[in-house]
């Protein structure tokens, strides 16, 4: 059976059971987006035909900066033909319960996607059908068992596995632990590490799926909670460790107005501390205050080419202040200062900045119960690419069935170490119509206008007009429409 046929086979096995089950639900979500943009194309020119431009770099006679790498030809980018994409997806969420075994249910989530435009210019994995999740779940008071494709989440992130997971719970519900094992998926995707979509990794790509193992534990007592997670993956080729990480996080609510949070990730495979943070938040009258110290360090799987690099972490201090000026008006301000660690490299001809900051000021105004206006001004300064922007949005619910919205803004991206600085203006409008409890339709139109400040002729941007449509249709048995029993006072029988 091919990889593409597997999701279809699972769906064929599950859907007949849905029809015969005492309770079932199927949600279909169809989305399509029409996008038109200017394409780029690679061109070349003999070295002898280039000239030195105003920037001091070699250019073509019509003003495009070229890259000459010691050969007789120089390469450069020039505007290409207009491209039109029509990416379309259909997502199905299905569930069945009441199958004759107490606590047993089935869950399926699959997606079919394609670019319906001629030429299919929208790049992405060449996979028309994907199985996101598909498992059988047995949930009892003291334990739980799940078999199939599933997602494990926590402070370590999201990990997809094809296998099994089991939970054990204490009688009072204060403690819960789980363990899982199976074959892993490529991180943050529904693909295996042997998928053709990862071919650009070349010789560094493994040809066999990796084994995935791990566990979680969580404990809650009164106002405090603690959660731990461990994840390990081994290569299917030589059984060497490719990922091994552990995390610990917790929360303590001291009073109604004061809380503390914190946690850390340790990469056992590389012996490095990843992300960690320690923060506190407080509410006093109309004011809300939050502060945090943190570290960010990207962690890479040992089998990828990225492990050859050694990125340094940055440490930051950030804070947020909110003020409820009126019952309908809330003001907010955020700020962060960060500093990168020493790279332990020598750059005698370049002075590299290691510090930066971010700040934002915003307000939310609830003009009426159905009209909300939000605006924000953001400023950044730091190493590499950063952004300065002003943006706003308006949402209005004139009736329970209608939601109207509009958004717009201006963005400037000074790109350090690059030729161009990009400026973007955008505006969009949209509407959602809820026909009834089962059908919802949405439509949105967005316009992006981009300009680039460059010392040559390559000042063209990716101006775009996008039209997006969405239809959600819920099909369900009458079992999910049963009303809840009337409420009883606490302590009554």
C-alpha cells in the first residue's frame, strides 16, 4: 500500500462505522484562496557585458545587480510573468462514540488539498491527501488508551506519532502520567522524515522512519501545578539518538491578583539548555502588570544539516502594562529588551550588534456589545530583519448570524545585511454568515501593496490581491443534540 493510499484506506474503514454508530459527527471545512502576484525569474549575462553601477557592484546594462562567482557568466533576478494561484483545501473532522464499549470513541482528521490554478504555481508538498490524526480512544475514570496517528503536545512543542499512548490518573485527579511509543513524523508536519517533500536535504535525509518514545506527568495541588515531559527519537537506519529532550514547567497562583509561572527545556542530545522563562503577573484595580525573563535558543534534530551550525541564544526581559481607562476602553503597552550571547567568532572587519528592543502600544474599544475596534503601533530595533508597523481592525456583529470585519496597516522592514528595505501597505474586508448551527460561510478580500528600496532596478515587490472563501458544514446524529440535564445546587443529590 502506498503512503497516499493509507489515509484513504483508514477513512474507508472508519466512515462505515460512523453511519452505524449511536453517535457520530462529521465536520467539513472547505477553503479556497485566489492570489495573483508578480513572479521572478533567474537570468544570466556574460561577465564582459556587465558594468559597475552606482552602488559599486556589477550590474546589467538595464540596471540589475548581478552575482559573479568566478565563471564567465553572472546570475541575477528579473521580473517574471504574473502568476495566479488557487490553493484549495478540504478538511474533514469525524468522530464516533457509543460503540458498545463504555468510553470508546473513534476520531479522524484528514485534509485534501490542491492548487486548482493552471500550472499550479503555489509551492508546497506534493501530497493531495494527508491524514492529520486518526485513532481509537478508550477513556475511563482512572486510565486512558489511544491507538493510531496522534499528536503529543506540551512545552516541548508538537510531536506526531503513529503508535500508542496510555494515561494513568490518581483517584482524586491531582496526578496524571502518560507514556507513548511509535513511529515519529517530521516535526511540525504530517510527513515522515523519509518523505519526498524533504528531498532538498539530500544526503542528510534519512531513508527510514524514526522511532519515537516519551512520557508526560502533571500534578496539581491547590493553587500550584507542575508538568514534566520527555521525548526521545532514534534513527531507523542505525538506531542512534536523533532527538532527546526534557522539560519542566509550573504555575503558582499566590492570590486572586498575583500569579507566577516558569519552565525550561533541556536538550539532552546536545547538552544545551533551550528555552526557559520565569514570570509573574498581577492585577490591581484597573491595572494589570506582567513581567518575564527568558531565554530563546533554537534546537535542531541531530539528523538534519542544521546541527552543523551552533546558534547562540538570546536572553530577554519583557513587560506588559494594561489599563482599563473606561468600561469599554482598554489601553496596553509592552516592551522587551534582548541581548545575544557571544558567538566566540572573530569578525575584525564587521561590528555586529548584539542587543535590540521591541515595544508596542495599543488600545481596544468595545463601542457597543457587537462593535470592537483595535489598534496597535509597534516598533523594533535589532540585529538582522526587524519590523515597524501600525495596524488596526474593526469587527461588527450586527446580528447573531453576521460578523463583519475590516483590517489594515502599514509595515516597514529594514533588512540588515541585504540590499532592499520593504514597505508594505494592506487593507482587507471580510464577512462570516452563520446560516444555522450546522452551516457557516465566510468571504474575505485583501490587498497588499509592497515597494522595495534598492540601489538597482529590482525595486519591484509582491503586490497581491487575495480573495478567500470558506464553507463549514456540520453533519451529525441526533445524539449530539441532547440537552444537558438541569443544574443542581452544590452538595445536592
